[in-house]
């Protein structure tokens, strides 16, 4: 799943460490999310959307696999 987390965070001038602390996760988790190595749990996705006051769909881009 792709996301705009790094872009949104940078535009708002928020450090990975500060976002991680606010969301009660590690900085490594934020880095992994931003690099696409980790997809958030639904709870974490909701926390992120609430933190930025944005819809989940505006942060995370769901792409269905073409081969089902």
C-alpha cells in the first residue's frame, strides 16, 4: 500500500521522532511506513488520520492487485 505520510509530515514540519511519540510507536515504525516496508494496522491508520485531521484515504492509497 502506498502512502503520502512522509510528504504530509514534511509539509507540516513534523519530525519522524515527534510523530512517533504522538502516535506511541517507534521512529523506526514511522520510517518503515513511509518507505512502504510496513502497512499500518487499522488502529494505527485511524490514529494517523486523526493526528493530521485528514481522511485515511487521503493519506493511504489502496491499490488492488490486478491478478486475483
